[in-house]
């Protein structure tokens, strides 16, 4: 099979830009060259990789999956070339929200001091897998149940749960609240990346509150700030997202949230063990935040 590296780089650019014109500009190629590269790759693989329309380019299911593989192959090759040349090779750490909370800056700075040739770069991607599935990151921070296909993970820390409330909420003057205190109110849940479900209450023998879904972390924050709902979140949120109009209170009787470091089953980054150790040590010596 005559699949070339340039074909893979063109596919990744096209998948991210969703435009032949934009992909060509990004790669410094002509639009015709991008089109020929995709056609050649489709011929070699024997399957369509993109849906072409007059306005936009969308990957097929096969195209999206192969673009993820292409990203990982490109990253592995770039890392190998950088190592041979004595250049820096980045470790891409994805997260959906809150990164490592209070530990984010300390872990980032300590890692980059200790590993100047492998700098850690954070990337926020609003998906449960934080970009692992399509190769946008090497590793990811995932909270709660991982529930991501083709991903391996290990627990690196725990975080207390907090209640996020509008500043004028009737519970807003409390530093600590209990699960039972929340049952009369509407609780917003991010259906894609959140860690809160009705089982938090039912497992404690309580009647669950009414739940309303949101589809992005920013929407969740906006609804709370607007005074429409309250939310339950990890302590990390209180550090990463101080927000005008929102106050946080410790949820005293809820179990802590597990923090996982995850990676694609077929692509384990060489820095995985070292980074997992660094994150575990940060959580072990600091608060559950």
C-alpha cells in the first residue's frame, strides 16, 4: 500500500479545517494538490474519507477514524525526529474542564523544569475523551467514570465535591451543605463531561432533585450565574473557574471524585508513567482540590 506521510498530513489538515482552501493555505499547497492527495489516499485505502459539498467538507466515519490514527502517527514521527535532532518534543495533555485544579500550575511548572526537552502543554477540549480518540492529545485528565472506548486509565487523585450556586441563592451564605439540602432545587448537569447523576442522591437513600441537562461547561456556568439552577462539581472547578455571580460550598456528605490519567489503548506516550507519578504526588501532598 502506497500511503505517504504527506497524505496523512493533508488528511489531518482537511479534517481540522473542513475546507480544501483553508487546508491548502495551512500547508502551503495549492487547493488542487490537497484534492489530489485526498483522492490518492482514498484510492489506496479503497474507501471515501470525506463528503465533499460546495460549502464544507465533512469526514466520513472512516475518514474521522483514520484522521485520528494519522494524528497519532504524525505525533510519533515528529517526536522521534525531534529526539534524534536533540529538539524539544511536547507532551500534549488534554482535559475537558478544570485541568488539575489547584495543582495545575505546580505540576506544569515542576514538569517543565525537570523535563525541558519534553515540555507539557495543556489543551482544553470539550469532550469526555478530551481529544484522545482522534489523536489531538497524547494523554488526558478525565474525572469520574471514564466510559471512553479504546482508552486505558489509572487513578491519579481525588477531589472533594462542591455545590455551585448563584450569589443570591438561599444557601449561598453557607460554607458547607449536604446532599439533602439540594433536593428542592434544579441541578444542572453537563451531559457530555459532567460527573453528577441522580445516583449521587439515590445511593444515599435520598430523593434526587430535578435535573436539567447542559451540553457544554460554559453553558453550565452561565445557567448557574443567571440564577436558574445550581450545580455539583469537583473542587478543581473552584480554582479554575472563579466566576462573578457564582459561589461555592463544600458538599460534606458526597463521595470524592476520582481523577484519571488516560491514554489511547494502542498509543502509550513514553512520558505516561512519569507524568502519572507527578500528578499522584501533587494530589498526595496537597488538598483534595
